[in-house]
C-alpha cells in the first residue's frame, strides 16, 4: 500500500468528519513553514530583537513565539547562549510541566539530544539535579554543546540505555521526561522527510521501543514523582495506546489533567492526554501526556552513590574514593 493510502487510512482512524480528515491530510501533504520559538536561558532583554507573535495560553513566560520569517539562530545573542531555538510543537509537548508541583529536586531527560526539553525543564523547575541522557553516542556532542552554550553547566550528561537508570538509579528522579523516538509523522508538516512513517511495521517497531523506554522510565520515577511522555507523531499506536499500556502495566501511575491544555484533549483516550494537530497552524504537531506516581515520596536516596554507579560522560565526577572508573570527558 502506498504512503498516500496509508495516510488516508490513518486520517480515517483519527477523524470521523471528512472535512477534518481533509485538513489533516492537506497539512501533511502541503508543508508550511511554522514560526520559530525561543526559550530564554538568560534573563530576557527588555528589547527583544525579534518580531514577537501573541503568546498562546500554554506558552510559559520564558518562551517567545516569533513572527514568521524571523531567523533567531543567526543572531549574536544565540551564539552568546541567551536562548535556545525550537518549534512550538516542542513547547506544546513541554506544557505538561505546568501541572507539576514545584519544587522539583531532580529531572532526568532520558531521550535528551539535542536538548530542547532539558532546557525547557531547567527553566520550568530550576532543579537541584538535571540529568540529561542520550543513548546514541554521536548525538551526545550536540547535546553537550547546546547545554554548555546555554549555561546549563550543572547538568550531568549520560550516554546510557534507559534500562541502566532503572537498574542503577531506581525511584530516584522527581521528573522523568521521555520525548520518545517515534515514526515522526509530524515532520512531513514542516517539509522534512520521515521515510516509512505511515507503514504499520515502522509504527509497531516504534511502539515496542517506546514501551521498552517507558518501562525503564517508570522504574526510575521517585514515589510521588512524574513521568512526561511525548512524541512528534500522530498514530494512536505510538501515543494513547502506549500511555494506556503503561497505565495498565504500572497501576501506581495515573494520568494528570493539564489545565492549560484543556482545549487540546485527545478524543482518542479515556484519560487526560493532549494532541497538537498540524492543521492548527501553530506547530507541526504531536502528543503529550503527564503521568503521576501515586506513591508518597520515599526517603531520599544517596545520590553520590547513584552517580558513581551510572557514570555521567560530561559534568561533575563522583567523589574520588567511590572506587569506580570514569568515562573520559569529551
Ligand atoms: N528531547 C529532545 C529535544 O527536545 O531536543 C529530542 C529527542 S528525539 C525526539 C528522541 C531521542 O531519542 C533521539 O535523540 C534519539 O537518539 C533517542 N533514542 C533513540 N533510540 C532510543 C532508545 N532506544 N532509548 C532512548 N533514547 C533513544
């Protein structure tokens, strides 16, 4: 079956109205440039050197949505680390952070490169500990470079399979972020390629990988903590169905309402979770859900020991008497 037939099939599963299906398909088949957003990682200057679009209800104060045709990546402030550029779909996904009670001690971003969600979480929570993990070695460099440029020098960077955190740092993070690798269907709305993104085999493979990552993530969340799961794709097999699977497998988690996203509630689930559609004109689209671990917080864990067991490849080293060998710094 060709890609267009698979897209048609997907649209029928997502929408009951013909006009909605047509708008969804049109947004993917006729890509449009979406305005950029910037996350301020240094204090926002009084005079912002860009044309700014009106803020959206789910946009935090440290994000500006730019008017069309602005090129923030080329400005000297970017090089100086004043902000990080991303798209509004990423800001949408991270809007679930607004429903997390502050203070937050520790954030673990399990799929972190190139660093957008880590930096959004850092601005939202100013956590005592920011752990950024990227399993694909060649993507670690850009993650470190972005964190450094934006002044997130307190972050520890890891290059581990998520399972290592579950095994060596169980129940240790107040917030775990899984911005999962996915079939990437929303990339089409920006004019990027996403080969095979509608194919059932691609979708099934991604859903299995997402469940694997989430199994580790769920075991790493501290009692009373949160798990934020997000993708940039539309198939419910990678979104609502994965979240539903998690809620069944780990009944200690519950899905949490995110008031600022109330207008974006997914019609494809019986629990709170949210979708941005490509035809909204706000961003290429995606899915996001916030899960809370119901259990009361456990006594604090010995974090020097945890760091020594799962070594960061960039950032502070464990104490010299910890008896472990470190990875070389980059
Ligand atoms: N969170 C990032 C941001 O906001 O800039 C984007 C993350 S991207 C959607 C997904 C990331 O997951 C990629 O960097 C990819 O290398 C990583 N990844 C791929 N396979 C993985 C796996 N099995 N476990 C964990 N992460 C994986």
